[in-house]
C-alpha cells in the first residue's frame, strides 16, 4: 500500500473480526499526501489488484496525520489505535 502515489506512509496491523473473535482482519493506518486525497475503497482496490486478495485491509482504513515511530524509525503499533482519526476513516469494509 505504501507504493500508492497518494500515500505518504502506511502501517498495517491485525484487528479482531467483528463477528468471530477467533479470526482476524487487516486494518490499514494511512497518512495521505496533502494534495492527493483518495477514498478508503481506492486503497482496498489498489491492494486487491496488486497483492493477494487476503491482504486487502477489510478490517478498515483509518486516516491519520502521521504514523507513530520510535527513535529507530520503527512503527509503534500499539499507539496506532490511539491516533486521531481523520474524516473518511471507516471500519470493516
């Protein structure tokens, strides 16, 4: 997803399935470039076209200002759910 021309940076994390607690879905946290805004479905379609279908973020797409990182520039996954959701974010596509 980070190769999409509208994505400044992205992080993918597992999230609980809304109907079955024993399985997971994939949720994407996306920081978009300022002048290139897209809808959540555009990113799901992009992933589905370029990767395996099971890798599409069907657990939702959350738009955020920037992906939280530590001093070593690694994504801090536990802080992603606490980020401020921007308009256009959706749960469970």
